[in-house]
């Protein structure tokens, strides 16, 4: 079995943990592959290196991330495109999407024997139509359309399956997967959803209204947003906190469930809501 290990090189604990994971899996007769940028950190360990992350996912059977939720989210898009299962080791602060804590890495040996289950998570296809040209983005957690740094409060028009259903005056609109309901959406006052659900969660960001609440849409829905802003201003579409796209008054953003799905590996039969409570308590200061 060829296992890809994706590690957050900015965190020394993640590098140290990734070394233990690599040695553990090598002892189980697995092959290990990593990005070339990791080479200087893993000298003396038999690893196959690739220059690009998509090459890793093309050649691996399974992938392990070592870092925080950001490391998992970044790798998840490549994993979904390559239809490869993924598991995360949490060396971050919360690690909602991670299944393994650093003191549990011995359990990763079960990957080699296939002693695990997988959970499918939906992703969002976010399409931006600008100047009659279209570009697609893949969201694991969320897509946010928000006012730019110098913009005032904005008017957003929301359509469902081609029919306008609502207007919002707000700082923005946040579209989330069930997986992302514990991320920015939770901080914006949105509900917590079971990650296996197939739906799209809309949460207004700082709405100028007493009655604007989160709305849950069926997974088959196609949502479309246009904005009304002064010509000298712009909005920004942010996808998973990684990609930013300026959105002008003539642009349109379409959000729907992607045809791709993320396969997250589970080694522990944990209750999602109990785990959530534990992690949120850990965050309290």
C-alpha cells in the first residue's frame, strides 16, 4: 500500500509526529510518499518524493495529513478529485475533521490491513460567472461572499433554482457544507449539522435585520447570488479561507453540491456530538 503523508512544515510538532507516522507505516511494509519540500526534514527515512501534490494523489492509495484542519482541507480537494480516502492526525488546536490525536498514532497501523471505515462528505461546487466567463472552485467547508475592506454594508440577492427568493442587507452570506458547520458558520451563529447530511447551509453574516436566520437547503438545490454595490466598491468571495475572488455588481456566484465527494477514514467509532462538546470545551480559555 502506498501512503501519502501531507504535513504542515510550519509546525515542529507536526514534523515530529509525521516522522513517527512514516516509521510506523514503513514497519508495516507500506510505501511512503511525500512532497519534495519535505525532503530535508525526513533524511534517513525511505520515502518517495513528488514535486506536486496532485502527483502524490495520483500515485498513492491512501493519504494521511499531519497538522490542523487547514492541512486537511487543503489536501481534501486533491483527495476528492483523485477519489482517494483521507485521514487526519490533529496537531492543531481543534481538529474537527481529524480522526487521530498524536497519542493515538499507533492506530494508523490498521490502515495497512484495511481495518477502517470511510465516511462520505459532500463538497460545494462554487461557480463564478464574470464577463461571460465561468470558473469553478471546490469548497470543503464553506464559501463566503462578503463586503470588501473599504465597502459599506451590501445588498445581496439570493435565488433558488433560478427564482429570486430573498434579499439580504448584511456584511455577507456564508454557504457551508455540513462538515463546515463547525467552522466559520458556527462562529456566525449557524447551527451544527451532522457531517453525513447532504444539504447546503446558508448563514447571513452580520445581517441588518432582526429576522435574518440560517436557512437549510436541500442538497439538490442550486443557489445563486448577485450583489448590489457602488461601482467603486467590490465584494470578495472566499473559498475555505484559501482562495479570494473579487465579485463585482455584474458578477454572479452559483453554489451547489459538487459531483465529487470526500472520503474521510474513520478508525474510531466516536459519537460526533460528544466529540464536538469535548473539542469546544478544550477551546475555552
